[in-house]
C-alpha cells in the first residue's frame, strides 16, 4: 500500500455472514468488480468516487455507498487526501431475512440508490464496527439489523431480474457458463464467439450489456471470488492462485488487492483461516 494507507479486512465470529473492512486509501484504485454480498460503506473522512453502472458517483462524510450483490463497480479517491470508511458486507440471506422480518418483503431485495445521505445510518455502520472490535455481540447484531432495516425502508425494495430475451443476451449467458467451466484455460474471444455462432464484437457488446463488464474483466472478477472461497477454506494463496487460473501468486496478489482492498495473505490471516505465510 502507498504511504499513509491502511486496511483491515476481517470477520467477527459472533456476527456470522458479515465481513468488515476499515480502511484509509489515498492512491488505491479498485478495479471493476462485484461482491456476492451487499456493501454498506460509511464514509468517515474524505471522498470516495466510484463507477456504478453507467454513472460516476461520489460519497463523503455522513453518506453511505450501497452496492447490491453481483453489481459491477469501481472505487478511487475523490479528493487528493483520499478517503476513510468503515464497510460491512452482509450476506444476501441476512438482508432478505431482515427485509421479511421488518417490512414483509419476500424474495430478492436490493437498493435503488448507490449513495445515501444519512449521517445517522452512517453512525450505525460505524457502531457495528466498534461493537465488533469491543466484542459486544449483542450491540453488533442489533446495530446491523437497525441500519439494514433503515436502508431497506428508505431506499430498498424487491428486485426482479429480467430473463435474457435477445439472442445477444442469451449468448452472453452461454459465454459466462463456458468461462465458469473453463476458468483455468479459457478460450479466446474469437473461439468463444465462433462456438456460440456469433461474432467477437457482437459477443463483446452483448456480454458487457448483460454483465456490466467485458468477458476478460468478468473472468478476472470470477477468479478473485473463487480464490476468496478457497482462502476462506484454508487453501494457501499460491495453491488458490493455481486452482483458479492465475499464473502465480503475484498475479493473484495484484488482482485480489485491486478487488478486495488487501492482499490475499493478509485477508486470510485476519480471518484466521490460513497458516502463517507471506502475502
């Protein structure tokens, strides 16, 4: 990390299904990526800028950046001094459960705005972190539920994914399945398009329109997500890199850090799932 930057990515054992990140970044730039979880990022200092779908948005102190699962986004400093934030990453099932319990919303829920100006909610996110750091399980769980319910009530609702209707969208879905199956040795764009009966540029456009990123970016993101699962299971970073198709551990380190915010070894040590090793 650049001088002055710091990050801690961790889990509190009494708050299962929720990851926590407390970080200060200056020169850090997150590549376009997705999460399997929701993201509630409370900015405490500075400004974060990030691409969300087709827009560049900014979040500052007292605001929360909200990202739904599987939604491509980036992240970088919006001011020269960077930004500090505390982020919680609750599993989708936790958010669905809270939505059903408090608002009688059932099904796939999500948020409609990428940035919410709500200082009270931002303090609740910070409170989740502080309660976890102090080992106060009751407070951490309570505050998590309070801020999630508040965000759902003011900026949430049922999200119904549209089925792929066009031939291009169907080809994008088929291409994604091929890349998932051949993550270690993916085909070229030309070969993939030929096998699907389309042209490379048509497939490139359709894939980007369907998933918010081109196939090669999606594949890198999928590899990082799969590597995280392996790291959580205790797999050493070098082995995880090979399993998901990265050329070596340094290749994994670079892409993992650009998506998660910390190197894989540091991520694994903070979660207590790996042996002592370099990051």
